[in-house]
C-alpha cells in the first residue's frame, strides 16, 4: 500500500471503523463486490449479482455518519481577501477569503464530510450459506457488505512533507467547507502535483467487508447439507487490527 493510501485507511478505520475506499470518490465500489487485498488496497474482481444471479442481496439504509479528521502535524490558516490572518470566516460576511493547510509530514490527510449515507447488506448469513456451496468461490475473497457514500466531501491527501493546499472562495462557502459541506464556487491551489483532492464531490469513501472461513472444507464438499454452525463469517476487517496481509 502506498503511504498515502495507508494514511487514508488509518483515518477511516479510526473514525468510521471501516475500510478506506481507495481512491476515495473516484472508485466504483458497490455492495456485493468481491475481491481481495493487493498491496494493502482492496481490488474488486466481480460482483455477486453478476456472477451468481440466484443469490439475493437484501440491502437497506444504515445509520448516517460524519467525519472530521485532520492528520497530526497539519496546520490550518484563514486569511481575508488582503491576506491578513483571521480567526473565523463569519466576520467576513460574503467577502473573498482563503482556507490554507500546511502539511509538515508526508502522507497527510484531511477528511471533512458532514453527511455520509450508509447502505448495508442485511442478509449476510444467507449470502454466506449460498456462497459456500459454489465450487468457484474462493475462501480468500472478501465481499463488500456496506458502502459509505460521502456527500459534498472535502478530502485532501498530500504525499510530500512541507507541502501546502489552499482553497479560495467567498467566506460563507469556506464556512461550509470547514464543516464538511463543500459546494461550488471555489478555486484550489496546491504546492505540488502529488496532492490528491476531492472537493464538493459525492461518492464512496469507505467500505465494510466480510469473508467466509468455513470449517472442514473437504467434508463439506461431500455433505449434502451445510449448516450455519459450520461457517465462520469474519466481518472485522474495518477494525484497526494492524496491517492487512495480501490475499495470495
């Protein structure tokens, strides 16, 4: 995993107890996707609905979430239109202003999202029971069981230390960005090209996954009936339990 993706992953684990979806916003993950971890990043290779049309995925909305995370060593500055420092944007009304971030450390991230909608797979056990009967299913596969969609996100990931990122807009727009409600009408500048940003966009920022770890595999293949007691559904992949090993 690149240092930048690793930092994003750690932030998402800490704040949402989930996996970071890399790249955030730009990915196309959805519930039922399956794949494995490669270089610490989840790689999709298919979707259950496409591969096994007979398996039903029951999806429902979960509890909404939010996130406001800034990496250690990141300094935030606010300036008015004349470049003078200010403590808040409220006093500037609708005048132009600038919100600036200075990253003293490499692989720093800022994630501000006020509204995160969550979709969750409701019948994990049923899906697991169906998958374990499929000859083509591999135990290493992980399945996306929850998808976190961030709305009007403000996400900045800076690879290099001593770098800067600034956004200039009307002060009322910057107030919204500060609390994770980025919209339009702003200008972005970055000190180098190794910075990834997504401002005002909506998309998947985090995932939860599960995998099967069925017992006595050879016996199960001969058995006409598989009981849920013979299957272990591992669903703790969002917890910060250390480095994730590649699935090879």
